[in-house]
C-alpha cells in the first residue's frame, strides 16, 4: 500500500477522531453482539481505537498495521488501560495468524492500492474468517470528493491531492463491482455514508461504502 500515515502517527496527534470508535463499527459490534468469547481482527488498526473498543467489549483482539509507530502507540494505550491485545507489525496480505477470526474489521484500509490490490484484500479477509465469520469494511465510492484528484496511476485509482494525507493512493469502487468481489460471501449488505468534512478550511464531500458480509450466515440482512 502507498500511504503517508507514519507521519500522522509520529506527530503525536491525539485528535478525538483517532481515539473515538467510528459509529459504523460500533453499530456492527452491537448488531453482531461482539463480546466475550469472540475473536476479532482489527486489520490496519492505526493507533488502535477499534482494537481498544472491541477489547473493552470483551473480545479477544488481534491488531495489525504496517506502521510500527502506530502499533507502538497502541501498545502504550493498551498497557495503560490494562487490556490484552495481540499486536503485529506487518503487511496484512502476508499476515499468517495461528487461528481464524469470528470478525474482521478493516476501517478505511483495504482501498489503498489499485483494483488488483483491492480484490486481493477482500479475498484475504475472506481467508482470515472462520466459516461463520463476518467482515466489516469501508471504501470510497466514485462520488467521493477525492475521486479524480491528483495523479491517476491506474483505472479508478488516484494519488489524491485532496486527501487527509496528500498523495495517498486510493481505489474507488462502485456497488456492482463490490457485489461481484463479495460473491463468495453468503450475505452482503452495502450502505452509503455521505457527508461533508473540513479539509483545511474547505468543505469537501465524502461518499463511502459501509460493507458488511457474512461468510455463510444471514445476520447481515435488514
């Protein structure tokens, strides 16, 4: 993946955004009653807001990220909170855990590459799940304000100049493509979350897919 997140994590920034679980992750956790006895993977954990959230709910959590700085910050937070979270610094496509997971959560992660990388990432998430596991992930749509910004490195793939970190690579999906890539899952729910955010004083439109997929079950419906 091509990202500039190490700079963010090294800055020591503690903005509330990075320390507050996303509302969609919280809803997914509530809908699936994630808690004691569940094994969850926070894929691309950053400084660990969702790892901490899931651990506090009672789940046994593994957190992985390419950034050693981010994982180090999570380790400090987990120690301070007396939470036991397994952590590993790695490229998630090469991650080989000892066990499968009930839940894989990939918030704002798997689209940092081209179409082939995005497809491999979804397949990897499927591989990491237990037979009755569920996947949650987010990705930008082609209505997002970053689409078309910056250097187009491949079809629907841009090194966006107006992203949080200028030059980060983003792949922009469409709903029909998502359904095709998720065809191995038994049940899929795709919602769109759209809003404006403050990008250095400029109101920028965001359009993201919120995706939940059951490997064999149908709890995702509704």
